[in-house]
């Protein structure tokens, strides 16, 4: 397969259609192989000793290099959040901050969390909500260059918002689609020169039963060996669920190449996202989506562990919203006793405050980080 993850040429599309039935049938042989004696196959993650994550007495470093949201009065599913940009300007973000959001031009865009379901919101440069609509499906993705945002409408059609929010395209419907997992492309989904070469949207199905792609070339087909996709990098590699967990074994995740081959597999971490340069991968273990991460690691492209941490969850101790700041640093929202902060975590093991601790006014977080 030439490349089904990057914007597709017509020859690559033909290859995809020929290989998709086999790829979509389940895991490839390499994903299931173990060598004689029960040892892991080549490409399986080997663990580096994990470090206990520090929660107090951290030094204060530079402010975040990416936008973040902060509220002085956080509330249940809301609060007076404002987005703070690296240039020092800010924007009223409202309760969109507690969903999935991303800066878009001089405004912001995303899916807000409400008591009745996800609500699509577009916020203009003055902080006004200029577009809102309830949706049946939660899940938004941003392209590796952060220029394209994609989501599903109620007809299960992927939408693409680009050009700082000035253009929107609708891609072909995915009949079994349940949410967008990743979008591969740069600058635009439009194919004609000089705008670019199109895009590919990965759409996950309900109950993690497989992945489809919908392309700007008009193709919709199932791809594998993947049960759910969480991210794609600039070179077309994807982070994906390879096998579901059972009563006796955990779920296993891996990185799949554009040719459909497994680069490595791990059953210890859920693979969440690539670093900004696509070379490192964040892996997390979280008891549930609403709780703190319990352990996490920064993995190299071969699956080896560059840095691993364990986090001691407590009644007033949590770490979540881990997000790549740049190619070698993560940001996360830390609760430690009576204060909240944004911490920076380096692949070299350093941990520091990016936003110093602020006293907790209630049990709700005053910080939020964007979808990257």
C-alpha cells in the first residue's frame, strides 16, 4: 500500500481498495506473533523503570508555548473560562473549555460537553458563540499541522473546518461511524492546486469494532489491522487499538505504518497521541475517562520507553489532560491538595510548573488544555 494515511493519489486509492478487505479482517500475523518460548516478538515494548511523579515543590518554568484555558470561577460543566495565547492575548471560551477544543484563527472551535450531549461551538475573535448545534456523536480530531479540524454530523458525514475557520468541506458518509479519530492532511482538504492534495479522515465505529477512512477523493472503506484510531502523524503512522481486553488479558495498542504493517505493540499503555514532530508517542493508563492518569510513558518510534511515570491518585490528587506542547514536552493539569496548576513534563524527566499553583475554589478544575 503506497500510503492510505496521507492525502491519497488515485494510484494509492486503487491499492487501498484492493488491500482493504484483507486489512479490515483483523490483526495481521505480525501483530499476533510471539517467538518460541513465549518471548515477545520484535517490536514489543520493553519497559524502562517508572519514576514516581512529583506533585509538590516543583520549580517554575516558562509559560505554556500553546494556548490554554483558565477560569477564576469554575463550575459543573461550565465556568468563566478564557483562552490564553502565548502572545499574551486572551479570548472568552466559556464552557467549551471542558470539552474538546482548539484555537481556530483568532477564535476557537470544538465540541462542548453538556448534560444533553455534545454541542458543536464556533467562537469568534470577540468571544461570541457564532455557531452552535447539538450532535449525536462526540469526537473531534485535528490534523498534525493543527490547520484542519474534523467531526461527524448526525448523518455520519465527516466535516472539515480549515483556513482559520473560513472554509468547510463535507466528506462522504461513513454508515457505521461513531466519531472521528484522526485526520491526515495539511492546510486543506481541497485537492486542486495550489491549495493542496486532499485529506483522509479516520472514523471509529461503535464499541471499537473497526475503523473506516473517508477521503476527499470520495472513497469510504474499512482499514486495518485497527479497531480504533487515536492519532496520525505527519508521515502517516497511526496509533491504534489492535485487540480488545478480556477477563484475563488487557487491550493491546500499536503503531501502524502507512503500508498497514505494525511498527510495535504494547499491552501496558493506551497510545494516545504523537509529539508535534511525530517522533514520540504518549501512552497512558487511566482507570476511566473521567479519572486521573495512573501511569504514563513517552515512547520512541520503536516502542521502547524513553520516560515512564507512575502517579499516586488520591482524594485531592489528580493528573489529566496530558497534551503535547512541543516535540519533547508534555503539559498536564495537576491537582495537588488545595491547588491546581499546569505542569510541564520533559522527555528528559524534568517536571516543572508552566502555570504556577492557584488555590482551588471548589472541586472543579480551573484549567483546560486544547486538542492537539
